DNA sequence: TCATTACCCCACCAACCCGGTGGACTGAAT
DNA sequence: ATTCAGTCCACCGGGTTGGTGGGGTAATGA
C-alpha cells in the first residue's frame, strides 16, 4: 500500500500540475487546499525538489513549482522516490533488487509470478504522468 | 512489498504442497528444510489453520497438512490473509476498502489508475494457486 | 540596508508494525 | 503416565510512519 506520505505527494503534485506556469505556489496554500499537515508537506516537497521534480523560490513571492512539464514526470518515478519498491518481492525489483536468501530464483514459482505482477503494474505506472492524474 | 512472514508462509505452503497426501508434517521439519525460524513459523501455520487453509494433528505422528487440495488455494487468498490488502490504496481495495478522506473518488486520477493496477494484479494472483507455485 | 517572507534543516516524538523469542499449557498416542 | 507436538500468550528490540517544533538562512522589495 502507498503510504500517507505518497498520497500527500500525489495530491500536492496534482495541485502544482494545475498551477503549472503560474509561478511559485506557497507550501501553506497547498497544505490548506489539499488538507495536508503543513510541516509534513514541507518535508515531502523538499524531497521532491532534491529529486529534481520540483524547484523552489525563496523570499517574498516564493514557493514551489514543477521543474519539468507535467507530462514528463512519470507516476512510477514518484512512487519509487517516496514509497520505495513497486515490486512485491526484493528479488524481482528492478530498482531495489536484492537476492533471495535460500531460494533459487531460477525455479521459484513465487518469483516467476511476481515478475508477472511487476510487469503488469509497470505497464501502467511507467506510462502515466502527472498530466494523466488531473485529466 | 510482501513481508518476511508472507514469504515464509509461501515457502511453507509450497513444502506442504509437495508433501500433500503424505500425512502430517512436523513444524520443525518445515522450519529446517525451508530455513524459517521455528517459533515464527509456528505463528504463521496457526494463522493459516485458523483461516481454514491448513489443518493439524496433535501428539505423536502429528503435524500440519493442507486442508484443501493445492489447486483450490488461491495465491490471492494467502496474500490477503498474511500480508493484507493487495491494492495500493485503501479506497480501491475490494477486501479492505476504506473511503478516501478529502478526495472525491469519482474524479481522482490516482484512484482510477490504482483501480487499473489492482485489476492487473488480481488478474494474476486470483488465477494462480499453490499448485502453480511448485510447477 | 533592513525587515519580511518563505523555504531549509535538524531534532525529536508517540504509536505502530515487523521479525522473532520464551515459556507454559493442552490434547493425542503409546 | 509419559512423551510428543501443536496451542496460546506475553513480551521484546528496532525500525518505520506520521507527524511537530524551532531556529537558520536566502531572497525579495521597500
């Protein structure tokens, strides 16, 4: 399941997508409109900024805004960044791979099935962007 | 991600599937063969029994065994039991549904996408059984 | 320049979950 | 009665989740 943090991230990003090209948006505005705890949102936005998804401007008239066009930001990227692995097992994860202990991947039925699940999921989240979230 | 507990559950169930119709299997045998901490495995098997997937026999010659035929036990059932929801959001879960707060399901882009992910996943795990894990 | 604005950063918190352990008890078979 | 093996319950350390508080610092604009 996606954590609260991930859900907040998507809400905030949706909001910033709608406000794309309208200049910086205050954290407090996003927090209020999307009903996200202010300080918690601060952390999330900062993390998204460090990952290169958002950018910010300090001082009066400052705030956060999308660094890239909404259709350039894949949903999968955001999930991996804020929530972690998309796959159901470490041994089938593309970005967070870890070998199974005591289990031969070559002939593990669970492994094979989870590869299928992973691919079916990626098929969707790798091909959707922030733009799709607000349409 | 599936928890260790879930992975242990699948390992144990695979083993019991191979030993199907050979009578009760000792917890200690499963623990040893599958390298699962004994006491932890105890809890897991008990949970699977309470859910009607396994049955057990006490005393000498006792142990655990599958209550139903391996092809009758869906992977999805085991995941839901030991790991919890399969969906990525509470508001798209079929068995663990919870309403989103401050988010209209009718027009939430994330919601719609997660319904797709859920269905793609269920397509797989609802149609695979313990038997498929050992083939 | 200088105050204000608003992001930046760090430390901390309670509650919960995960992975696992210890010990006592109960029921069945010999 | 004894032994075997599952049942039950309580507990535990450590990590994660979902926050909160407070001060620091960079940019703005008057």
